[in-house]
């Protein structure tokens, strides 16, 4: 139910209700951007039920790989 | 697709499984409270990859599954009215009420539309000014801002032929109910990444402190969940009970401020009954008085009947992590997604439906628990 799909912002229409076109792979959908005023064309956003709920932070996106390295380093430090 | 495929990569998953194996020294039970995570865990077999000391418990993470029978009954009454166009997310249609479901009402001629976004209901209301459009507003904090926008926009656009049947639930009070229950087995939580994308992490800190449980805000892809488990196990082994963020690419500590502002504008916190669990104080959202004109229950003057329907369904135990779906005597026999006894078998995010879809051929035939 709380499924969120990442997509790329392709265009933005400002107005009473901020809307935009988001690409999910090859599919374009009209999505409400009212909750991501910071989103710009080219950003990736997480979309849930027709609404973008966050902008994806590229640094945060790489964390899953660096954390594993960190865990490996902790293990090597142990006697 | 970008930001999906890389989080399903095999070698990193293997690395995490090894790392978790090296961290763990004792048995730990970790509960996820998000149906999307439950679905990923069962679909990708993550629980079977983990060391035997780690048990993943599936919590009440599916809003469809916890929507009470009496709310479904109210939906059935409203959806049967000839002037109504009833809009719902698809997975609500087969959820059993006390005697029927929305799917049956639709097959008898009820005008029930499955929508992808609550905004679709708004478009229908504009397109059909002589009909009454009702939107079934269910969901956790993730969905609530989207649903709130319907009421807000309806008022702004001066639409009077649209209303919401609201059955929103919020997650932290349910986590507390589980922790406070006698005999709770939960040592740590994976908190729901998209709920926290909206609400942030602050409301989880008092829970972590009071009950001494680590809470790791976690995403939905296999690597997210494995990293979440690794962070949780690391805290447990270190004797820490903190709120940490695995899902950094989407979750900010303060959450989504514009979405929270909209939630406060339209909704207020109310008590709510959770199907299978019971009434939990301050665990739901209802429309504020300023939006009472958009309250479908008020508009159609429906009365709620609190009923205790006798059923073989053990979904209450499943939702609290006390029973695994294949251990239910009805699982896959008298209860299937086509003929569900309870809501956990209906939604693709319900634990029973996930086990039915991915595990029914691999699980051992259920022996009565007394023989085991």
C-alpha cells in the first residue's frame, strides 16, 4: 500500500497545484509535485498514489554499498 | 530501472548475509511494520538467507488488512447507492465485510471505480456534477497527504459532490501496542521507509527509549532490508536502542514538511479500531470539523455497527507477529486469495497473501501445532 516508485522529473507546470510529468522507465505519468517544491527537472523523486513524496538524495542512495564496506572494516579490525 | 535494480544486486546481498552472520551471537526477533517490506522479504526469500538466530516477524504493516469490518460494511452501504460513484484503491475490493465485499456490490451493478491516485476521484467529481463521488480514504501516513489533498482541493475548487470515507491509521501507536502487549517477542523494529519519508524520525525516539528497542527506518528493496537488519542486529549486539536511518535516499530526519502541513490542515488524530487487534487510542486520522462537509459518513448518515463476527480467521495473531501464516489451519485450504477469510489474505502486501503466492508449494504441510 505504501509502495513508492522512483521516477525522473521530465517537466514541471507551476500553478495552484504544482504538477509534472514523471518518467518511470519508458512510461510517462502526470504526478502532483505539491509536496516536493524543491524538485527540478532531471531530479529523481519517489512517487506514491500519484504524488511525489521525496526527492532522492544521490549521496544517500550510495550508502547501502558504503555501509557494507564499513561492516567489513569493523570485522578486519577485530582481533 | 534506476534506484531499483542496483538494490537487488546479488553479490552485495551475499556480502550482507555474511556480515550479519559475523555480527550475530544470540537469537533476535526483528519486526517489520510495512506490508511492502513483508512482500519483499517473502518474495526474495530474505528470511531464509539470514542466519537461523534471526527471526523476522511480520507486523501490522498493511492498512488494507487492518481496516475494520464495520468500515467495510459502511463502504458497502454507500457504494450500493445508485447516485454514488465509489472510488477505491484496488486491493480493498475483495476485503470481506460482515456479509459481502465491494467486488460483489460491483458485480450487482454498483458503480465502483478502481483508482490509481485519489486525484482521479477529484477528476470524476468534476466530470460528473450530478453524481456523488465517494473516495475510500485508507492508508498509513504515506497515503494520508495524497488523500488530504482531495478534501483540500475539493474545497478550493468549490466541489460539493465529493466526499471521503476515512479510515486512516498511523503506525507508531500500533508499534507501541505491540511492545506493551504481555509476552511481546519483538527485540527490534524495521520502521516503514515511506511512512517516515512523510513523518520523519522524531516520533520513534520515545518508543526506542521507553522500550529499549532499536528502530531502523528501512527501505523496500532486498539490499535495503538486509542493511536494515544488519544495522538493527549491530545495535542489539552492542546493547544500543537508537533510531537510525537506513533509507537515507528518501527519508529526512524532519520528514516532508509541506505534506505534514497538509495533514494538519485536513486531519486530526482520532482513536481507531484495527481489524484483528482492537481499539488503539490516538491511532488514526479523521477529518477536521472544517472539512465535515466532505465526510461521507456524515453526508450519507450511515451508522457504524461494532460487530464481533465469529470467524476462523487468525489474522489478528498474524498481524501481531504471533503466528506465521502457514501455521494457520485455514491457510491455503479454506482461505485463499480468491476466497479469503481475512484481509491479510487479500492484499498483495498482507502476510498471508505473500506466503500463499511465494511459499505455498515449499512450506511443509501444516501439522496441528499440538503434534509439533
